[in-house]
C-alpha cells in the first residue's frame, strides 16, 4: 500500500496549515472568551476553497478528494476546533445536496455553499430525538405545490449564520404503519423559520449553535431531497460528516500533544525537565501512538469513500476511535501540565473543554458501535 500523499493533497494540507497558524491560532483564545463567531475568517476560508474542498469545481468547490478534505480539517482543527466544526457541517450540507439535490438545487444552493459565499446547517436533532434519530416530531404536510413544516430542532451548528438549512421531517400520516422521513432545503428568510439565541457552551465556543423552530414554514416540493427516503439522506450525510469530525479529533489531538511536548520540555521537576522523567515519556509515547492510529483510520475512511465503496463502517470506526482517543490524549496532556492545565492562561484548558463534545456530536460513541456492529453482522 502507498501511504504517500499526492502533490495536490500536500498542497491542500499546507494551505490549511498556513491559514490556521497565521489567522486562526492568534485569535482562538480570545474567541473562546468572547464566544464570538468568526464570520470574517470563515469567509476567508471560503475564498481559499476550504468550505468545499471535495466538491466538484463545476458546483463551486475546489475539486479535490476526501483525503485532501480530511487533511485540511485536521490542520484547521489544530488551530481551533470551532472553525473545523463549522467547516465540517458546511461540507456535510454540501455533500447531501451534491448527492440528492436536483440540478436546480445544486446551482441555487450548492454553488454558493461550496464556494464560501453562503453557509449551511443540518437540522436533524430534536429535543427528544438525538441518538434516536427516527423519533422525529417535526412534520411536513403536502399543501398544493408546497410542504408545510412544523417542529423544533435542537443544537443546530451554524444556525444563526446559515443561508440554507437541510431539515428532516415526518411526511407520513401519524396512523401510517411505518414512519416516513423526508429532507427539505429551507431558506433562511422563509416565513415562520425562527432562529433561537446562541447556546452558551462548555467548549468550541466560537462555533455557533442554536435552536431552530419551524411554524408553518412553506417549502416548495422541488426542495424535497430524495422523496420519502429522508432517512437514507440523513445516514449518508452523517457518514460523510463522521469523517469530518474524526479529522477534527485528530487535529485537536495534534494541538494537545504539541502543548504537552512544549510544556514537558520547559517545566522542571526533581531537578530535570519533565520530558526526561520515565512516567512522562510513557504518557507521551502512548499519546503519540494513539494519535498516529487515529490519523491512519481517519485517512483510510476518506480513502474508502473516494474509492466509491461503502464507507459507513470505516467512517464510524474512525469517528469512534478518533473521538475516544482525543479524550484520552487531551486528558493526558492536561495531566502533564498539572495544576497549570486547569487555569485558562494555558491553551490546554481550552482544548480539554473543546474535546468533550467529540464523542457526542455526529453520533455518540455508543451509536458508532451500533453502526459498526450492524455493518459487521449480516
């Protein structure tokens, strides 16, 4: 097997790394304090092609492969995971429209999303439907040439700043033997679309997360994606999104390991630098090994997706493995910092808070194992 990156992949990686170091890292701590969404910098990412890395050029994207996208997310997440999750969710929306949108949908919505002119949000989670994604309460009723949507969506990333929302809703009658779920493209200025206040979160504070309410929102039939196969739309979207979040976990872990290495080199205990103590070397060795394994699994999932094969299992494995290892790596990095790691003066404190959500969003670690097992048991 050839693990060497192509010239295009290295170019995308270098571009993302340079942007993260020059534009994101200098402001990441301040944005965490202020909870401010970095709208201007997200626009700049779009101008560089980072909001549609693996979307074809004909639809506004940069035209690279999923491996390039994964590498880019890792570098952006190393700078700040808030930027990376904004990027990842926008890519998820782009992928869904690319797969299931009509040509008119692609020209109207995908082109501006992939080119960075617009931002997208994925509205799946509801107050009572997180891991149990089929327990949707939002409804869509046909009325002439439109569907009327009513319901509430929770924890919607990018919500305040999005131009288009992919919204899942039940289209079957409540007495139907089987629940049918559909997905719709809803524009930000649709009458009855109500955007809630940004959530005040524990971590990833510069990403935007809100509640979205739909009150008799009228959506054209043409904006329905894949008819009543909305559950397939959701699952394929999440499969793609899991590669993005796995990549984010790797980037966040890279940042934590860098912080631990730098601190262990300068901090002294028992008359020598921490990195000369066997107990610290043991931690560093384990952290580095777990990170390398996470990166390989994540890039493999991206490679399998690019090959055109079924990548549901590899994506879930990568997301589960990278997220769980991210929590371990960041925890050990904070442990190396000792008491200093618990105060906000040190970056590791922010990374610790940022990491906690990674085993929850885009499917919890428990759900990933359900998906993996179902793919294995035939």
